[in-house]
C-alpha cells in the first residue's frame, strides 16, 4: 500500500513527521547545532524515501542553510521550532524563530523576490559577486536549485515562521 | 565539548603530481577564518600550477554557502587574473547537490568546467548492467542462493542485524536475505540507476519492507562509517579494476567487530563433462577477455589476501560449486547461454576478435550447455566465499 494523501478543499494536508524545539539562546550557543539538527532530522525523515541516503544528503544541505539563517538572528530570547511534515513527494519545513522587526521585514521582502524569472539571475549574480553570501542567497538557492516553494507565515510574539516546501523526491540525479 | 567536536569534519589536500586539490567531508564553518589553512593550501596550489588545476569534490558530502562562496571566489578571481589557467571541478553524481552547485561556476567563468567522475571507474560494467541481463542475474542469484543461505550464518548473518549490500544490482539478494533472515535494516547500494529502478519496482509490487535502495559509488560511499554489522558485496570486486578501493570502503562502513562478506569467481575453473577440454579452453579465454577490460574474474582465491591487506582479521574462506544438479538444469543452461551472448558477442567484438576465434570461443559455452543438459552430464560454476572481521 502506498502513502496516504489527504486533501481538504484543494489544499494538501501535510502529515507531521518530526519536530525539534529549543530555546534560541541554547541553539545559538554552538554553531554546530545547525549541523547536528539538520543531519539528525534528515536521517529520520529520509528512511522511507526511494533513495534514503541521497534524500538525506539533499535535505540536510537545505535545512542546514535555513538553520544557519535562524542562528544569525539578532533577537536574544524566545524559542526555535523546526517541524517537518510530508505530503507525497514534498517535504515541508516550518522553521519558527525569534527575530527583530527589521529582520522580519527583510525576510518578507526576500521571500517575495524568490519567485519569478529574475530569481535565477539574482542567484547567479550573488554567486559571482564579491560580497559574502547573504540570507537572501540562501532563500534564492532553495528556490532555484531545489525547486522549493517558500512563504512567510505569522507567528506568535517576536517570531517569524519560514515555510519551505521541498520536492526533493522528484529532483533528478 | 562533545567527542563529536573533536572529530575532523573535513580534509583538504593537494597532490602535486596530478595537480589536484581535493576537499572531502562536511564543511560547514560559521566564519571563513575556520577555513584558513585550506584556503591557503588552495591559493598555494594555484600559484604552483600551469595549465589545469583539478578540484576534486567527489567526497565533499556537505558544504554550506559561506564555505562555497569562499572557495568559488578564489576560482573566479583566479580566472580573471590568469586566463591561461583552467579549473576542472570533479564531482560525483552520487552527491546530489555538488554538480548542480559547482555547475553554476562554469556559467560564470568559461575556464571552469565541471565533470562527473563516476563512469570512468566502471570500465567494463556497461556490458553487465544493461536491462537485457536482468533475467540472467535473477537466475544466477537463485542458483547461488541455494548454497549461500546455508553459508551466510557462518559469516555473521543473523536475525536483527543492520546490514548493507553493496553493489546490490537488481536487489534480489537483499530480498532473499530479508525473507530468510529478517535483519532489522538493509541498505542496498548500487551504481546502476536502471538496476535500482527494477529493485524498487519489485519492492513496491511485492510490498517488501525494510530495504533501502540507494544510488552510490561503491568506492566512495555517502554512508557513515562503522554502522553495519554485516556488509555484503557479491560478485563485484572482480569487475572493478581497483578492488582494494572498494574493500577500503566496505571496511569503513562496517562496525568494529562486524564482518564483510564477499563472493567472487575463478572463471577458468568452470568445468563440465563431457567435452571438458573445449569447456576448459573457453573459460580460460573468458578470464583473459575480462583481463583485457581490467576485470579480474579469477579473483576468488585471492579473496583471502585482499581481506588481509585491507586490515580484516578472523578471515574465513570457503567455496561452493553451482551445478546443473542443483535445480532445473535448464536454469544453468540459460545462464551459460547469456554469458555466451555477452562474452562471445559484444565483449569479443569490442576487443577485436576474429570470426575463427569467436566460433571456437562460443563452442566452449555450447559444450558447457551440452554437459549441463546431458542426462549423464555434469556442469559446474565455482564460487569463492570469504569474510573478515573488522578489528574492535
């Protein structure tokens, strides 16, 4: 029997798979938490993908970049929540973390720029540019290289929620 | 600080002979300063070479954007300052993101090209892994399984273990193991996408659970080290031109105290009665033919030496003979006919063999089939089984 897909009024329902919660203070206390969390979650959710090792490698690569973004937040308090859910070939990352208002505005603008034809050009320009990679590059790369769909959702308090749908199962070798 | 923090996560080195800078492992720094020595090594390498510098990222399992930018910046700047110098980035198709990400660089600077490495490591496999060979591989596994199901427990197979089947081909051995021994997990890896597609199709149709089929290069696997109780690699070392590289990887992914199990042939020892002389001549020629394509189908009795040299202990070696008496003699005959088609067909043609040789070569296979189907005949195909324990 194959996986069961749920849909309600045209909006697919993603089945929860795993969630990790940490105080942001604890999370940012060691840079390697990004690596630990992305590697662990990638392994956990990739077991029943058609190629578990390859899926885990790609998922870890994408999630680590998002966690590194969260790790650079300028907000000192609150919690980080990383939740992964699944609908068919797509895995959804919901990353909630505290941020200051300027950062929230930045993410909202950045996400609005990752769609559209100019996204690829912006991404290539950033690769060849002199400046160190910005948080926007991470989001552009997810959209361009991983075919990810991104959006920002409301979250409680001084937090922001990045929602990233990754269709890794469908990515060709 | 956890013990994990003490492990080196990546390694960069420069090989002056090959003008090759390689970086391997997980490169996820917080700040570029952490890459200082590696970046200095790359800059130094650039300063020493003329013509082409190879950048080997085949075993680069992860690299974050910060590190990628630091390294790519050096390549791009060098291209602009030194148009005489070319960069060739060697990626592996196994690591999904590398060709994609490094491929962007060639769009920016024409002097940077990206090549996927894998195919050159498998000089002769194309003969054996195309779709038409699948029924024969299934028959071969059916014939060897009659013996191996009794042999495997002597080499570490038992219920509940975590095992890997490297070079799993169409996955039929993994399925048989799953049904017979119920390991808790099987990771089955192969480099042939068509074989893996077939294996996954069988798994879906038969609702088989507990096997993870994964695409990979047996000489450089993405699998973590020391995670399997038993690692099997059947009929495969003999078709690689550098079996010691595969064994090194099998050793790496095997747990200390776990075992690596290999099977190989000595083709020149295939035999039959009647018509023994013709059969012997042909299989001697088979060994030479494979040798021409850098494959050693005489490897079986060398297994002990290979395992010892790879660092294993408690090495156990045994042999068994698949014969026409094991089951339906027609199965045996069908396998020989398929060998004849490939060996006296495409492979002989590729080597440039003349019609006279091919006729005699093919005759030996026909005589082997004759022996297998003869009511008083006997036909055999010997297999060497060997395993070694990774020291604690």
